[in-house]
C-alpha cells in the first residue's frame, strides 16, 4: 500500500485530540485519486472526525504558536504536523508521519527549505452532550438551500449586474423618444449623433454585463451542482441496509431527477426570476413618461400572475403523476434488463411488455396534460402582451390629442411595457420546470433524511485490528417491512481462530447471522460482539476491513478480474493479489486467457461461469488477509475438483483465522470442527461436528 502522508497526519491529529480514528475509517467512502488524500479530501475526512480545518497560504514566519497544531505541506508531495514553533529560538517541533508519532525538533531554516508555503489550520469542533439540549428551535443548515446560499456572493454580483441591466433598458426607448420628439422635428443632426454615441456606449455596457451575469449564474450553478451531486451520492452509498429502497429502478429515477433541479438553477429561469423585481423600476419610468399608461402593463402583469397561480394546482398534480409513472417505468426497465435470462426461460416477455406499454400510455396521457397547461401559460401571456400594446396605443392617442403625451413618449412607453411584461411571461412559461424541480427536491429530501450506518453523533471505539472472537447474545432480528422474525433469541460464542459451520434449511436464518456479523443490520434485541465489543461501537469501516466475506449472491462489476478482486483496495500490490487469486483458484482460469488478470468479466460477471464468479469473490475476501472469514455457500457453483483444491488451500493458509461457513454441502464440512444447526430462526444444536452429525443421523434433533 502506498504511503499517504496527509492521511497519516490526520490519523495522528485524531489521536492528538483524544478521538482516534483508523486509516480505513478516515478514507472510507471518499473519492481518492490514485488512492491518496488531497487538501479537499483532508478537509472532508477531518469534518467527519469532528475536526474543523481550512487551507491557508502562509509563510513560516507568519504562523503563530497559538494556532498549532498545523499540517504543513512539504515539497515532493510530503506533509508533517507542526506541534509548536518558537520564532525567537528558531526551532520547531514536528511529527513526520514516515517516522511514526515521535516528535522531532528541527530548525526553522531546515523546515523552510522543505516547506511549500501552504498549511492546513485545524481545530477540534465543540460538541454538546445530552446535558445541554437545544431550547430554541434552531434548524440546521439545509443540505440544498445551505449549499445554494454558499454562493451568495456570486448571486449578489448577479443582482447588481441585473440592476444595471434593467436601468440600461430605458436607454433604447428614451433614445427613440428623443429622436421622434426633438431630432426629427428640428432636423438636429448633431443631437442625433450625440444620442447615438451615448446609446451605443450604454448598449455595449449592457452586452458586457449580460455576458458577465450569464457566466456568474453558470458558475454558481456548476459549483452548487458539484457539491450537491457529491453530497447526494455520499449519502446514498452511506445508507443503512435497513433503509434500502424496495425498487432500485425507481430509486435511481428519483436520483436522476436531480437533473431537473440542475437545469432550474442554471438556466434562464434564474435570469427571469432576478429580472422580475426590477420591473417596478421600468413601471416607474413608464409612469414618468406616460402617467396613467403605467396602470395598463401593471394590470396585465396582474392577469398573467393570477392565471399562472390558478394553474399551479392542476399542473402540480399532472407533473407528479408523470414523474411517478416515469419511476415505475424505470423500475420495470431495470428489473427486466437484470433478469433478462429468467424472463426468456419463463417466457414472460408478454407480461413485461404489458407493464411497459401500460406505463408508457399513462405517461403519455399526463405528459399531454402537462404540456397543455404549460403552453397555455405562455399563450395567455403572449395574448395579454398583445392586448397591452393595443390598450397602450389606444389610450396614448387620446393623451396625445389632449397634449399630455408626445409621439415619442408613446413609442417609448410601448417599448418599455414589452420589456416590463417579458420576465412575467417567462416565469409563467416556466411553471412546469418549477414543479418538476420541486417534486425532484421533495424526493431527494426523503433520500437525505434516510438513516445512515455511520452515525455522526456516535463516538466509535478505535479498533483497526480484530482478533476474531464472535458472540451473539440473545439476538432477535426482523427484516424491514417483514412480520416474521428472522432470528429469535440467538446465542452463540465463537472463539478466535475457531472453524464453525452453520447449517439448516432454507430460510432458517443462516444468511441473516452472516449479515449481522458484517454489521449490515443491527439487532432489534440483544447484541452482537466482536472481541467483546458491541458492533454498534465499532466503525463499520474498521469492522469490514477485518472480515472477508463471500456472500450468497455474488456481485461483480464491469471491469477486469483484477479490478473486481481489488474492489475497495485498489492500492494493493500484485504480490498480495496473486496470493489471494491462487488460494481462491482464480489463476487456474485466468492464466489460460490471453489477457490474464485483465480479462473482462462483463456486467455482473456475465462473461464468467458461476464457479468462476465465486472464485473471484473468494479472492476478494482473502485479499487483505483478514482475521475473520464469513463464507456463505462459497462453492455452490464449483465442480468437485475446484472445491477440493479450494478447501485444501483454505485449510493450509487460514489456520489462524476465524471461519464461519454457511453451507448445504456435506463435503464442505471437512473444513470445520464445530457445527451449529439453525431452524426457524433458533439454534437447535451447537457442538463438535461429530456429535451434532450423530444426533442428526439418529433423529435426536427436533426440526420443525
């Protein structure tokens, strides 16, 4: 594994502040580039560890001893922790991660030669305990709106640019008005050129400001998009298995609907919404030019607003029906593609086709209604704008005849009224996009409120290495949305290094025991302990880095054999990879292929046989040399020769490991010394293999 100086510095700081975290728990779930931390990932990981940090560019002489400890970026991609600095004596105390936790005294001259000029200031966050509950209704920062408000400076500049742009709007009508009222009657060509040059300058500034405003809106949208997308995905990957969605396709569609939010915050929508408040400035100019004519566009704006508000209810229902139907269609598609082979074997294509066409027809019906409502808003807005022009011209003629308005003033008023109604018309036409974005946001709010397995308010016990003793103490467990208990009063105790097999009929609870050992679920009652520590006190990353697992349902991902074996451990060296592959029997078929370990397995491992997929899964479980192995039917798809070879390898190379084997095959019991019989969620027999075997053969065990 490649040495990561920033990760080691952060691990040291967690120990320094009395809340130690292991390297595995600090980097768990982070998008590591080449398997190493960078400054941004350091900050994200430190935040999860209860530490606040920020990168600063500082000269060594500007770092005060009051802000230590500080992480210093050194040259050649190295780092160290500055514990203390004495500018008067010219020395500093540092911890170099390469040498462990030992403190080294170094001169500031030597340190300056290696210092890159950047440092991470870090401090411990204050945490309140249960003795100091909140008394006021202080809401935490919302995951979406809080991120948007993080770009408030950019939106402030957008508002200032919009103010100037809307002030420049009056330039064109005023230019036309003065040409008609002063230049044309008096043949004042010098005035014409002065007005023209002034208008050109204003329009040039208007062009530049519009370009800058568009850039700022896109910049803020892109920034928010990256932060929000990362946060959503991090939340999804951190979900507790108890909150696992019933339909993967429907859940994926809800996540894809984030696209509608992205479009809403980065499109012309923002421009229209920003321009809307400034229409009152234009109305004031119309009032100054045409007096009572200003009430005509004001009334038209009111009409457009009333109609837009009136269609919101039907439009919201229509959009909601469309989105739900799309989710159902997506669920059908994903399920069909995943189970294509089973569909063909069962000749169930017609059933799926019926569901598909029913969903498509439902979507088409509600989509037409949505488009009709949306287009009606745009059509009504255009109609009202035309009526506004007619009203302005007709009323303006009477005002001109009475000498209260000039010809140029009427033309300027009509031009300004069109500009005044334009944002209102845009907002009315964007009602569909708004409802889609709102529905998507509501769906994502539900996702962000789902329970996660790493609780932020829980202080985990730092146990990066486990010995392998496993204990179940009166454990009851029921799967989410199920009525029947999967486990009832289970009590087991496996010593470190013990080899145990769990047998029983289908649905008896064997696989459930495996999932509880891995911490995928928490028991309803009782406790599961590893080395005497309740699993709820262990960080899931520390727990699973000490357990190698071959699950009943093998999942491989698109990529090579090597990529699937090193899944989650891409930093591993080739020696450990080849060792695990040899024990699991992967080398037997990989060596025969021209590409070897770079052989593509296809999605879900469809290019491989069932036995080959199991071999890769076993190699993945053995890769990090964990002290505990949990094997659920590891050889169900293997032939006898491959199975025998695998058993011999495991017996030879896993003598000191705790092995929990779930199997229906009697041949696999050669690996174990102890048998546990589970039936109907209860332990009905537990003891040496020979005694339990004999009891089963003699019918002494009562199995329902």
